[in-house]
């Protein structure tokens, strides 16, 4: 393997995004025209979000609960998104009572760990779960066509048994989620027939399931995002298993935090090969942007054994003193499966939009708004 390829693969682990606005200007489509005007877009967003949340609750046996925007730093429940410390949460001091009883708080980056504690807080039994309308801030993203500093997700979590900690149960859950997303596409097309066009094909009825090792075997010299782009030319909607464990080329498919998804458990593929990980991502080909498009990241969560093992691998054993990690180590919270489904990401895809800013109101740099105007893309202010 050449040095250049190794550098590309290492750089690709830093996470999503294009990297600079000169490149983004080349990526955004030149032939774009929105199929819905702003008013009908807002109407469709409301209808879609209600449909998806209601049907996720029905398919996965979830109930909607309230979710925090800010958390106590000392709780250890904020999501660090990766393991290299490159994406840090916004933190602020609450002086409270003239600094006699102060607190330090963080704006959540996701509710991943909070949800598992919430299963216990709300008395969820085996097979029951919760879903949240999660809003977060991720200040370290590069702001492009599908990454924003403001994040909205359906964050969900469900209590499971030890026997359900396997790839079959993960696949069954992913298929239920895909059924909802595909149903939402059919539903919104019925209400807004202008969204049906030969220019943009519909989503496939079924997902293709592949392990990250299998994709690496097909494209051994490509970095991660290029491998995903290549596989989506063959299968326009995939679930990629096993994200976080070091693959045969010496790199994980993508960096994952050590304290929620289980990416260390050994599994066996259909052909009998040894692989690792009980987690994965739903990715689709977006025919509007003509790029890979991530909809969901999810997985079976760590137990006491795999939490310690993953923290050893990442050199973060000091996390074990935090309340969340203690709760997992002492089996004080349910075993669970959970994930996040991007709300604006999903709506952007289903409404055939070229930019996240067409369905989500947030901040964008002046240069990006100028590029969008030149491309006939009108982001919300």
C-alpha cells in the first residue's frame, strides 16, 4: 500500500464533510430546481416528521419522552462522537447562587448515553423503548450541503436481553426502520405528486447488508468515503456493519466512541469469516446531490465487559469513574440497542432537496449562501 493511500485513509477517519468551499462549489448540482416551493416544503416537513415518529414508535415499540439540551459535565453522558477528541461540546459555567453552588454544563452533541440511563428512569421493561426529538450543537463540523452545526435527530433506545445482542437482532431492527423510511417516501409522494419524477429514482424496497470488512475487500485501496461511494453505485441503499473495529488494512472504517456502540464483539459473516462489531450505519445514494448520504448510525450498546475492553483500546479507562460508565459496569442500566436518525437529513432526501438548509433553519457562512444562490439553492434564513 502506498504512503499516499495510507495518508488518505488516516485523514478520512476524521469524520464527515467535504473540507473546503472550492470543492463544495464543484460538488453542488448545476441543474437544480426545487420541486416544492418554501410554503409547501414546510407543510411537507411537518407531515413527514409526524409520520416517521409515529411509525417508528409503532414498529419498534417506543414511546416519546423529553430529552435534555444541556447536561452536567460531571455526569459523563454527553456524546463525544468519536475517540480522538477532535469534536468537543460547547461548555459553559452556571454561577448559580453567586458561585456558592455552581455547575458546569455542556450542550449535548447527541443523547446517545443519556437515553440508556433514561430507560431505567422511565421504567422501560424488556422490549420497550423511547424516542426523543433530540436537538444538539456540533460546533466542529465543516458546514457543507448536509452537515450543520445544528443537529436534529430521532434519538431512540430500547431495552433488550443478552440473547438479543447479535447481528440477527440488529438486522431485524434496521429492517423495521427502513420500512418506516420507505413508507414515508410513498406517503409523501401521495400527498405531493410533484415529488415523483423520472429524474430521481425512488428508494429501493430493501436494504443491502454488508460488513465493513466485505466492502474493504472489494475496494482495498480506497479510503472510507470513497469505498462507500463506490458500493452505493452497486447498491443504492446499504447498512454497513462493524464500524469502529480496526479492519484488515489497519484502519477502522470510521472512528467511533468507545462507550456506547459495541464495535469490539466478534461476529461471524455469512461465509464464515471472523469479523467484529454489533453496530452500523444506513447509507443511501442521493440522486439530487449525487453523493453518499448517511441517514442513521445505530447499534447494540456495550455491556460491562465490552465497555472496559473498548476503553482499554482507546486509552480512556479514566472514563470508568464517571456515573454513566459506573452504571454500565455495575449492570444498573438495561442492556440496549439504539441509534439516531437524522431528521433534516431524512427530510432533505425525501423532499429531493440539494441542501440541508432548505429544510433546517440554522447558521451558514456567507460564502456558502453565495454558492447556493448561484446554484439556485435557497437556504432558509
